C-alpha cells in the first residue's frame, strides 16, 4: 500500500488557487514573479505544522487536563531570555 508524500515531499504539480488582487500584488512585490510558488509552499507547510501542533496540544489536554498557564509563561520567558537575573539586554 503506497503512502502519500509528506508536506514538502513528492513531485511538484501546478494547482490553481483564487486570491484577491491586492494579495497577489503584495505577494509579487515581496517575492517577484518567480518566487511566488516557493513562498506560498512555505506558508502552507508552516500552517500545516501549526494545525498539527494545535491537534497535538488538544489531544494532550484531553488526556492530561489543561496546560498550567503560569508554567507556560515561565517557559516562554526562559526562551525569550526574560528570566529574572538575566544579564542579556536584547
């Protein structure tokens, strides 16, 4: 049984999507005409990763209860270098 390729894998195929003119103009300004596909591909992959992460969090919370917000905030502060006593001024 063949499995489907993961996001970012497999052959590249053209697809048609509908976008607002202003979105297209902003996209072209940012990427140039040739970079649009790669930019959109990376955005879609990023959103798929976020969607999957949200699903994993929901599954974990269903199994173990809600996340302790103060613990999350403390970990976020560490990642951002905002812990008490930090000597880095970023």
